[in-house]
């Protein structure tokens, strides 16, 4: 069993069909019972992605509402989230000074790195950072994380 930290770019693929969706749906299925960890900010990022796709006419109003409802259920019953604390905020600031990252991407990565230090001790090589953002994947690898880009599986 692997432990996955999903950033928003990868998690949205569970709810909106796009390249990489099959891998994400399989990995996050309840049958697989893989622990899925998210940063607490993922809630607003996913809702933002759904509403943006709706405004761009890539997701109908009814599909958006259904996606939000399913995401709410998964958030409440399947996912584990890590709170954004002072350590993560400080680490995020350090990351944006070191790399060309967007603010929320730096929070996602700082959250994943905080957990990585724990999982390196308890379950080495079982913890993986999942993102569909190539730039974020590259930075995560530079910071020592094992990474998966679901876009590479379709």
C-alpha cells in the first residue's frame, strides 16, 4: 500500500475527465484503500477549478454541482487533510524564494515536505507526491520527494 499526497492539479482528474483521470480514479478508489492526503487549501482550489471549468463552458452547471457533491463526500469520508500551520507558511515562503512557484503550489509542496519527514522514518518509499504540474513535479524532485505525474499514464 502506498501513501499519496495529491495536489489539486492531480486530484481534479478524479472528478473531471481529462488526461490522467483513469490513473487517478484507480489510485483513489475506495477499493484500493490507499491513504490520500491533501493540504487543507485543496478544498478551495478544487472548488475554484470546478467553477473555472464551468465558466469556460467545459463543465456544465449540473456536472459542476455533481462534482462538488461527490468531492464533499470524499473530503469528509476518504481524504486526510493537513492543516496549514506556521511551519508550512514559513516553508512556503522559503520555497517561493528558491523556486519559481505560485503561492498555493508552494503551500502544497511545503505540506507534502512536512509529511515526508515523518514518512521517511515510518514508511520509507511508500509516500509519493502526485501532481499534474511539471514545474511543481520538478521542484518536488529537487526537494527529495518521490513523485508521480498522472498525465504520464494515458
